[in-house]
C-alpha cells in the first residue's frame, strides 16, 4: 500500500533519512519509533509532501507521490500539536473543511465528533481551547474524510484517559476495516494494544521492521515498552562502542 524505496534526505551534511526502504500494508498499525533526531518526523513529512527527499521514491497504492498531490486526499493526519486559525470557532472550522473537501470525499466519518462531544464547545474560538480539546478537534479532523491511511503523531498526548480510550477504540475499528495506521509516540504503553508492527529508525537508518510478537520474542520482553527500550538501549550502546 505505502512503499518506501531507498528514501534519502540530508540537511547539510546530516542524513535525516539514509536509504530507508519498507512496505506498509493495509490493515497494519505501525508504530514508528526511535530516539530524538532519528528521522521519524522527516519520514512523515516526506509522506505528507511537506519535505522533498533528495533521492528514493514513495508510492501509495502504486502512485508515485512525486507526480502529484491528489494522493493526499487518502491520508488523514493528526499532528502532535494542531495549528488552527485562532479566531475561528470550532464549528466554523469543521464546516469550512467539509465544504472544501465536499467534491473529493464520498463519505464523512463523524464518529469522533460525536464521541468527543465536540458540539458542546463548537461555539468556542480555537484560541480558547485547552490542549486536550485541541487534540480532540485534531483527531476528529484526521478521521473526518474516511481516509485509507491515518498518520497519528503522539495521538494520546494531552488527552484524558476516557478520551484516549475513545481514540484507541476508533483506531482499532479503522484497522479492522483494512486501513493503514502509522503512529508515533513516546508513551508506547498507550500503543501496546494497537500496534501490529514496529518500525525502528536510528540516525536516519531503518534498523528493524518487525511484527510486535516477533520483536517481543527476539528481545525476551513481555511488553512493547520494554522490548523497544531494549532495542534502543542496544542500538545506543553499539553506536558508542
């Protein structure tokens, strides 16, 4: 579904991505992990078309992402920190997005708008919202246009426990429909029940891409958090040796 082939990006002399190759399939929920500066954000921005790689290719459903922007309608993106026009009310923002996308979207998915009770604060300007309320709006927008691919950057950050559970249940439901989910988080315990594969970047290189069960077996750990901590520790020790 999403094919990454020899993707390379440098900033000056520093490689943010160094010949990264992987194939992510429909129905997978992939946790993209790695230390700070490992290339996670650059990879996501390349997929979104916000950063142009120096070499290599990206394709979605066989469509080369360098050849147009139309593919973006198939991607829902929830950034770590949502940026919205401060003066707009929540309801105005949602109405504007519905109108802009009306001609390119066959179905609206407003499950999270209802589950998060967005209507209760739809009259409020975006600048007045708390961090958790902004996250609810951001998540609702990511799912709104029923995309085939969902990219969720620190999705549970700032959400209270009930809201985080609502979002996780939604992710599981969309994965069951055959959608591709790509997630990043420093709180891997939040992603334990969601993740099917782990994609680990270190210094811009893809060090492993494994199913969760295989990763736990190879590390001898019983939880995703501990398994990832072990591979990160081993990678850092190897780099320092």
